[in-house]
C-alpha cells in the first residue's frame, strides 16, 4: 500500500480515512489514479447530490459512493456515472442487516479489508467485472451471518465469494485460528485467498495455463471433497514446508494455488508499503549481511520476480524480529521453500502477462 498525503495541508493520510485530520477536508479515493484525494465541495448535481473536485481547483468530477453514508467506503464515483456505488461496492451481492449495530460494525471492517484487496487487484491491472454486468465471468461478494444452527462457510463458488461476518470479530477469528491450527488468519487474508480461486478460473482454466499449472501444483481434477477429508484427517505430506506455502495448501491443487496467490498479494502490497517508507535493512553484524536489503523499487511496477523475492526475506526477518520485541506473534510466520518460489513466479507471470521464467538461484 502506498502512502498518501493531503494536497491541501500535506498531512499524511491512511487509505481508509474519510476526512483529513489536518485541515478537515473531505477525502475520496480515485480508482483511476490510485490516489486518495483532498476534495473541495463544488455544488450539486441535478438530483441534489453533492459534487466534489480534487483540490486544488479542478472541475467537478466526483460524488461519494452511497456506502459512505454507512462509514463503509471512501471511494468516489465519477460525476457523469449513473451508478450510486463505486467499483468496489458494486461487487456486493449481499450485505448484512444494517439495522443491527453489531452487523453494521462488522461490515465496516469487512469493507476495509475488501477495499484493500481491490486496491491491489487494480494496481496489478486485473479485471474486476461484477455479476450485474457479467453473470458468467463476473465477481460478487456476499457477507452473511450465522443464523440459528446454520453456519455460514467462507468460500468461493462460480465467482461468488462468501464471507462469514463473524470473521470481522477478532475474538471469533482468533478462536477459529487456534482451532484450525493456522499460524495466520485475517480478514484481508481471507479475501486474498478466496480471490485466488476466482482468478484460477479466469487466468488458469480460461487463460490457457492449465498444463503449466498442473506441472507445478498438481492435477486439480482429483476429487476435491475427498482431498479435504484426507487433509482434515491429518493425512498431509510431512515435507509440506519444502513444496507448499502453508500446510493447508497441501490439501488440494486448488487450495495450493489460492494460498500461493494470497501470499503473492501479501508480498507485493507489503513491499510497496516498505518502498513508500523508504525502508533499508542493514544488519549491524557482518555475518548477517545476507539479510541486507534496500527496497528502492515499486513491486507493482515492472519489477522482476527475483528482485521481489530477494527483498522479501530480509524484510520478513526484520518485521518478525520487531514483533517479537513487542511480544507479538510473527507478522509473517512462513518461510517459503524452493517449490513455493517457483509457484509464486508462475502467479507473477500469469497476473502480469510475463513470459520470463524464474531463474534458478
């Protein structure tokens, strides 16, 4: 995630903010520019909706997404658009009952994570059609709550990603993380994993990369439900760390791809944050110079995957060490093996349309 600043007063801004803490100007995210803009009110449209211009002094160009009224979105809609919702919110198929304060608060947390996901997809140039415009190839989300004895399962099917809104509760999420023996479980992680299933359909199955996928991840035609039953029965390869980014990735090639896709997004977006802060890692001990790195590139740009992966390990060692100093779990509790690096390179190629293979170290 890049850093943002107010163009009126130069106060630094976070991605989710709706008002500048420095000058109190309204803020809005412009998807075409990938920037959070300070706004000036410039009147109303014919329907009485407020119009805004990006500061300083441009023509009226935007209005707020309708979900801003629920403190759930700070993205902008072009003033000439007939849509009430922004590109991100138009992918919502079902949202919780907002008459419940608990559900409304959980939905706000969910939208923060989903908008961060959308930021990454747009920065990578990936198409995000919604089901309303493309019923076959489109993408939509439904955010549901458990009702009585019926539990909502987070997952993906035919372009519809379902998220149990209980995942927005930190206590419930930690309970699930512990019971599932997962080292990492976050809302954003769920979105990045489930979107991996969606892009497997679009980029691998429909994109002509099935043979290469099978050579790296395995044959996905193996019975999926049977594979999951085997996994949850404790039947997974003991050497999974050499070939899979997580233990769960070993359950089935589809899950392997989704987990690896999620980690690709973790890596690229975190490195962009490090780049935005100008991070440089220079260990004091000479014996640890292999952990040195200068993150002087934008990983969303045309950067070789080798450069991205070379910078990633030193960064994770540094941030994990910082977390331990605060008594916190590792920020990135994974150590991708050689097989994982090759899979990450495959995802980099199909996402960016590259033809270059990852070179052996």
